[in-house]
């Protein structure tokens, strides 16, 4: 074996160069090194869903259990845990893969499985009064996110159902969407609620559950989606280091009008490029998702008219996002996201084999989830001590290898599967929003097509462009870190590339896109007034 040492020389300008035997490689800027370091932190975030708390709506003290993925495989464990689960199930681990806290929608427990001291009054609503302490019945009724740039602060997004009458029809549906804040430094490091508990975000009639989130393209902030009932409206919130705010509402996709809309799924692919929304009426909506702007576009509708018209219940993406799996009680379907006709790619990869547990319960499908071991696990509708497995979800058709009643649990599980996003999703490299790890503009060197100076700037910038690239009309677009356009200008002469006044913008990192002859040239600058 031949060994060699790699020496890297750093310059005052922040560049580093590789020795002569790497001469084919171009000069690399220091900011890439920091991005590499940031990717290490995102890989640590992948451990945040390594423990699944499972169980059923049983009396307190009934043996409960979970699945631990920290070894790389699915290992079960048992414990006498007070919290039971019906359908709402949200949990989060620390970056070492150890449980921090979890909730069933009725209350919140810490890592010692004790009720947090401030949990009284959490998630108010009629359903909570009816189901306490066995757990809320909303699938994806709660979601836990780490607060960006606040390592000890977490937020729980949650909703509960209330009872009401409309035109002599009785409903029990969510009317309020809340967030509650948890500080892990409280209660001697066990964690507890801050004063921000049950903070109202939406007062509207909402679908049951289906709270979901995706990492912003900057790799730090979060998009959070909820859906209005009896409409096609998504509410989209943005969680940043400073606030939780309504970013926009989007009217797109199918209207959700079913009076029995109590099941379904809202789900992002692992890379955040696709968003699937499954309705009780057997309609699947698939959208493209822009992690920069939060936009949902290009809806694709897939209808599932099964032989006995069974409602579709749940879905899960493969790790790559190539395949989407959906289930009703008796079948598991696969869709190919790269097919020219996604609906036509629908393939049945599993049919219920009529297996019953020793207690006589059928092991028909209910909830699906992609696990840290890259398998998809499927829970059963009538309660059992088994899960079905999809062993190779990124393989086409029957090669995905579905095995029924193959994963044995320590005790009975029913509708319980934890609702977790892809915590480890990093920044979208090359996008106008990937700007959090940049100090000096990465392309400001002698070989750059576009140079901004001074950089950082106090508000007045100059742009240098190769004369050969200039056209009669040149469009300048300035984006902030959220991907929103904050300035547009038409630059019709070279003189207009000097002394551009952007002092009205707030301090931060901005991306400039210059459109010349249908070509886009990007650069970034820092505004520091």
C-alpha cells in the first residue's frame, strides 16, 4: 500500500491550494470547506428519529415498547411506560440518537418517560378531553422540530379536534393549529414547556392531522404545512431563528370535502423535491416542491378505485424519492416518480394473505413509514405484535420485496407510527437560498464572470462583468435568504452597473442573478451597514 500526506496551504485571502500532483483540480474556495463541516452536522441530525416509541391505546402501566435503529438495524425494546398511543405520535431524539421527549397529543413525556411538569392544559380541545390519556386519534396530529440556531429549544406543532354543528350535521374536527415551545434546560435538564404553550397559529376548520414539514433550502429553517377542510388550501408556516410566521397560503390540488376525512397522509420525499398528499376519498395529489420559495407546483392526480373501493390510508417514499408506496387495508401499491405517466406506473406489490394473529386479529395494512435503516415498515389496522416490511423500497415492482407479518414486536401496536420529517436534509447546493455558510462571495476572483465590490458592502455595490457578456438590456434580480425577490432592475448601459443603491435592505447575505442574453450568472454579497 502506498501512503502519502496531503498538505494544504491557506492564503490570507482564504483560499487553499492542493499540491502539484492534484494539478487537474481547480482552485477551491474556503467556503466549501465550511460547507463540508456543515454536512457533518446534518449527518448527526439523521439520528433524531432513531428511536420509535410504539404501542397502543392501553391503560397506563400496560407494557409499552419501541424500536431502536441506533445499531443500524431495527432492535426492539420494552419498558413500563405510562404513555399510550392511539394515532397521534411525535418524538425527537438528540443528535446521539437518544430520546429527548415525545407526545401522544394528550400530553408530553420527557426522556425518563415522566410527564413534563408544565404539560397540564396542553393541546386543548374536545377530543383531548375524550381521549386523555390514551392518545389523540389524528394521524400526524403533532410534529416536533428543533428551533433553528437554538440548540436547547424545540417546538411542537399540534392540533386537536372540537365538536360543532353545521347545517344540523355534527362534526368533530380540528379548529385550531398551535405550537408549543420546549426548553431542554428546564426541569434540571429533563425539559419543560416555556410560557409559549398552545400559541394559536390558525383558527379555521382543518383536516384531521397531516401536519408535515420540510427543511428550507438554506438548510436551517423549516417549512410547515397544514390544510384547510372543505377546500384546496394549504397553510404554510416558516420557522426561522427569529419567529414562526404564516408565509403564504396556497390554493392547489384536490378539494378535501369528505365528511369522514380522518385518515390520510402529508409527506415530503427525503430530498424535499416532491410532496404527496393523500385524501380519504382515494385521491392522491403529488406536487413538485420548491424548498427556496415554499411553492407547490405541477400537481399530478392519481385515483385509486380498488376492486372493492377501499379507502387509501397511508403512503411512504423510498429513500431516493424514486418510488412512492401507498396502502389500503388489503393492498400495497408502488408508483414511479420518474415515469412519464405516474398514474400508469401504479403496480400492486403486496396483497393481504389472510393471516390472523393468535388472538384472531387480521394483519391488514394501516400506516407506513420509511425507517432509518431505509426499509419501509407497515403497521396493522386491527392491532397486532407484527409489522410488515418493504425491504428494498428503491427497487421496481416486486423486487422491492414485501414480506408480511415478518417483523415481530414485543407487544401490540395499532395506529401508532411516529411523525418525523427528514431532520438531516441539508442546504440545496447551488440554489439562490444556499447562503448561510458564506462569508465572502465565493465567485469573486479573477476568473469570475460576475464580481461584486465592495463585498461586504454598506449598501452601495458595483458589478463588474466581462464586456463580451453584456447586452442591450440586462436584468438584475436580488434574492434574500428565503428566496424571495427583494429587488429587480433593468441595466441598459455599463454605467448602470456602478453605484447600485441597496442600502434600504436589511443586513444579511443576498444572491444576485444577472440575466444576460438568456443566460443567468449568480453571485452573492454580504450587506453590513
